[in-house]
């Protein structure tokens, strides 16, 4: 997520030729859904109401996957970072870094804001921890805020240090979060709120996206410099290093197919992996998306991928590039029938 304004190299980027293994699923673009101008970050699909949420620079965008109706600013705010579904599917929490807040809201058509939590540090990600029934919010400067979404109260915080990025839980009391500066995965015991591991990843730069794969009991962490790390979720031992595209910011995991998808911004590639076991992860294919595509979500009902992207203009005065007006959209990708 910290790569929101780091796309200078996109101007010189080109789409690499696709690579496919025998029997590759053949993911390809089947639709392009226009969105309003401006930045985006993570996408989430809430299956109860069948909504897609995308955090935007001005809040949270919603797409009703049943009707196709869109609300370009379903939850108003500043610098949206991510949305997580709460148990039951009727509520969710959005992190808004620009407001240093977390917003609990109803996921139905009304989108009623239920509570606003003010945070000491801007949060870059959040995770629901089911054992304690709490939400952990990862601060950008090492503080983790803990809230009770049912009682809508703050439960305290812990300090783990570093620049915290994406986070996951194994659902059994352990939380994992990427730490950018040391290129490490921090493992935390949710019950004791103690760090139980700091697992530095060899040759990794700027880890961001992450997935926990239950059937293999591994953490998959993507690094900015063209690699994905697979770590044993108990010991932190590095099991595999898998080449992926450059500038990836998410690991999108499908529990149904045991596939992981890594979109990379600088080369406009989607790497599709089959996770067969802790040391058996197969690269099925690398297929073109669009330069700038780095996050997304998968619909568990249909298997469709939704990937926010845009085309980019020249450098601005700050030395960055901005999405061109009228080009921000959702790529919809499916495998070959």
C-alpha cells in the first residue's frame, strides 16, 4: 500500500510477454468497468450482499456484483486503505489513513456509519482476529490498535516497531504483519499480545501484500523486487522464493481453488500460482493486465478477479505520476471456459 505514489517507473514500463505452463487456466480480461478519477488501494469482496469494495483517495467505492450498480463514494473519507468484512457479513470496517480513523459501517445499500474510531497512527491494514473477536489495526509506525467491533470500543494497543504493512491471521490466535524497513514478517500471539517471531526474508525489498494459506499452514509475502516468499507459519522458516512481476502490492488468495494471484504494477503482469502444499507451489501462468495494476479481489462464487487500474500521465511537480482523467477502471478477469 505504501506504493500509492511511487509509480515513476511506470512511464518507462512495457507489458512483458505472457508465460504459460501446460494446462494453464488462461486468465484474460473480459470486461472493463469505469470508475471515477483518483487513486485507489485495496479491494475486498463481501459475499453476503455480494458487494465489491475498493478503498479510494476519497473514501470507499462500492460495486453491487448482482445488479452492477455502483456507488462511487459509498463511505466518504480520505486516503482509504482497506476494508474487512466482520462475521455475519452485515458490517465491515474501513481504514482511512487521511483521517487517521477506522469506520465501522453497514454493508447493505444504506451504508450507515455505525462508529468512527480515532487512531494515534495512520493505519495501513487491518485484520479480524476470530478468537478474541477483535480487529487489529496496523499503524504505519509500529503501533497496533485493537478494537472490539461488537461493543464498538477500543481495547488498547501494543507496540511492535517498524513500518507495518499488510496483515493476516491464521484464525487460531496468531497474527502476521509485514514490516517494511527490515523486510520481515512479524508473528504475534493474539492472546498474550506478544511478538513470537520476527522473520527476516532474504533479499526481499519492501514487502507489502500477504496471504495466509490454511491447508499448507504457510504465509505468502510479496516483495517489491520481483519475488514472493513462502514461510512456515509456525517457525518462520523460508520454504520457497518464487519469481513474480515487479511492483506487486497484493497476494489475492482463493480458498476454493487454492490459487494465489499477484498483480504487479511495473510490468503489467498477473502471476497465477497453484498452492498444492507448503513446498509445492506451481506457477501456472503470467498473463498481461495493464501497467499500474497492483491490487484486487476475487469473487469466491464466480472466480472472477476485479483489479483496479488506470493509465498514467507525465511527472507532476512532486516527481510522481498521476492517473489520467477518465482512465481509472476495474479490470475483470476470468479463466478460459
